[in-house]
C-alpha cells in the first residue's frame, strides 16, 4: 500500500502584497526552469512573483522569482498556474521536490513507519 506523507507545498508572494503573507498553493509539477501550481486565487499573465517551494521531509525550502506564463481555471473553481523561473532550480532541488509528487518513483526512498 503506497502512502503519500505530504504534498508539495508552495507560497506565492505578490509584489503588491504589502503584508507579504502570500497565497498558499500545491505543487503539481517541477523542472529546473519552471513550476506548475494549483491555487485558489488567480494571477495576471506575465505577473512576476516571489515563489517559496518546500519539501518538509527533505528539509528543503527554496525561494525564487517567477513569471506567470499560463493560467487555467479548474472545475473546482481553483486555478492551475505555470511559472517560468527567473532563477532556475538545481537538478538536486528538482529531484527532492519531485519525490513529493511521486513517492513510488524508482530511486525514491520509501517512507518508514
């Protein structure tokens, strides 16, 4: 039986957010050049934001900047947003974040009890 301990967490912080609280999002996909997030609030195309992505199990937290390149409304009223990263992720960071998305992938360490 496969267990998913957590999902990829992300925070999107808009430049216009004076309190810098951010919008919580769920990581759907990641590469060295971009990320795909599921979030409740829409953003503007070409809007530049600060992104914080986390893998709490591996103790990874990466802050970078990205530009909204694609925005699609989902059936549940949320949004899927594709970001192009201005500061790319390293291959190791991508690997650690992808472990959250598919824990049954070969090469990932199975969760312990």
